[in-house]
């Protein structure tokens, strides 16, 4: 069982805005940065968001991240069929371990 | 261009020791602020962090697997090696290596990933 809690699934129709939550504790999300990864079927994860809300070069601005207290969210606006993937949150723990969420499978209806 | 690639056995027997190598290019583990980590993913399941090694040889391990893991680096070969002892069928997973970059107070966790290598544990 993952330390960071994500909903197992989410869905939306093309063009919609979808959010995926990630819940942790004061020792991980509450005091450290949050990261988000996208894993397309059969491929390695790809960094989408770092430092809570920063996008690496090449990541569309349709993807945005936020954090409040011990929870974080990934928002995807203007949903596209190619966004159908698994999404994982991650955060450092105060013990300098890395924690991943259980992943959310996003379906584009 | 930054690339990472995992290599090692595809099949190991229970109780054996697994040795995986991550060979990378486009960056150096002798550069301040750089690290390489290992992450695994059992079939159909979530990602699980295993270990990290930094340019200064600082090492971090998953608390739940610490007793079984050893991570080392060979800067001259641009390689990071992970060993996991006493393998069990539940350790069957795709094993990934990925880079960590630290710019001052900004830590970019796993910005580049290898393609992963599937390791099956079975007798």
C-alpha cells in the first residue's frame, strides 16, 4: 500500500478539465515538494510537474500542479485522447526517502 | 542528449542475488548535484522507489528494502549498479533507473528515465 493516496481511476471527455488528487502527510507532502509523472501504456514514466507546479520544457501548459497542506493536485485542461495514461504523484519524505502514490488511471471517454 | 539504459538478467531464481546496471550518457555522476535512482514496477502495479546515489557518494535506500539493497557507482564508466539479495517471486517487476538533478534548492526528481528492464523471479 502506497504512502501517498491517489484515486485509482479518473475520466473525462475531450476538452474537459480533469483533476487528480494526491494525499499525504506532514512528513512528506506537507513539508516537501510534489512531483507528477505520466506513464503512457507500455512506456517509462515521464516527468510532468516538479516542485509542486513547475513544468519541464516541452510539457504543455494544459498540465498544472498545485499543493495545499498535505495534499496536491494535478489538473489537465483541454483533455485529449493522448492524455489517456497512468499518473503518479511523488514526494520526498523527511527521512530523505522517495514516496510514490498508487497511481491514477485516466480514461478519456 | 541524455539517455539511461538498464541491463541485467531477465530471469533469476528465488534466493538468488539480482545485479542490475544502469548505463547513462549525456551527464556525469561526478558533477555536483547529480544523482541516479532505481524504481521498480510490478506488472499492473504502482511505481516503487528503491535506492538513490548522488555525485558525492551519498546513498539512500527504501526503508522496507534497505537490508537487501546495495547501490554503487562507477563514474569512469558512467554506470550505476544495484544489487538486490534474496530475490523472491514478488520481486518480479520492471526495473527503471532515472536521473535526479539538484540546482541549489531546486530538486528535480527523476527527470530522465531508462526504458526499463523486466526481471522475472521464478524457479
